[in-house]
């Protein structure tokens, strides 16, 4: 009976548009992050671009929270809506933190594994961008959504291995010359790893929502 009444009530579908806008912004930021770790003279300008994209993403996240407040009926639980938007925003924020760290230490040269990890961030953002529109019809798309969640976990594990290998190689290269460079480089690795972790957080939220509603 409740489901019948729910179907008759006004429903806000704006949430999916906002989620998809966040995902698109995450894709844009991931591409900019990849440009940042290419290094060179344009690093500072690329970091500034990444910061601007993060601010744009914050506006979308704020609109999600406002929509939760305004909406009488939501497509799924308000706490899940908030969690999905927040984890997406956290992923973009972590990308920006990577750029801010590069600016702070004036880094214009990056390790090969850092670029590999940034490639994984792009891949993760693309998977999330594929997954979110499928949530408009979770019953029909449940199998594919679970596949995408598993793929995100697989890629995040790859990033763990790249992080560990990169740290080992950098330690060997820097310990006899400039140990401070290792400390700074390890912070960049840490932020890149956290970028991937935040996308895995998004995947966990998506997976939980699908399990709850299918």
C-alpha cells in the first residue's frame, strides 16, 4: 500500500541530474590531475584549474544538500543521498589536495608511478560516471552496477600496488642524495592513493544502495 501511495506523490528526480553533474566534474578533475603529474612549466596553472573545478564541485554538492532539505519524496533514503554526494565530493577534494601539495612544495617533476596512479583515478571517475545514470533504474541495472562496484575495488587495489612500488623505488633513488625529496614525494603518493580510496568509498555507497533497494 505504501509503495502505491509513494508512486502518487510528487517526486524529485533532480538528484540524479546532480549526481551525474558531480560525476562529470570528477571526470574533468581527474583529467586535470593527470595533466598536473605530467609536470613541467604548466604545473602551477593546472593546479589552479584543478582548484577551480573543486570549487565548482562544491556548489553541486551544496545543491544536493539543499535538494534533500526541500524535497518531500526522494528516490532513496536521505542519508544515502547525502553519503553518495559527500563521497563524490571527497574524491574531487582529494584530487585538489594533491594539486595543492604540489603547489606548496613547488613540485614540477613527478614519478612514473604517480602518473600511473593518476591514470587509475581517470579510470575510476569514468566507472562512477557510468554507474550513476544506471541508478535511475536499479532493478534493471543491478547486475551491471555490482560489476562496476567490483571493478572499482579491483582498480583501487592496483593503485595500492603502484603506491607501494613507487615508494620503494623513490626511497632507493633518494636516500643517498636528497632524503627530503622522498618525504615530499611520499605525500604526493599518499594523496593520489587517497583519491582512489575515495572512489572506492563511492562504490561502497552505490553497492549498499543497490542491495537495499533491489
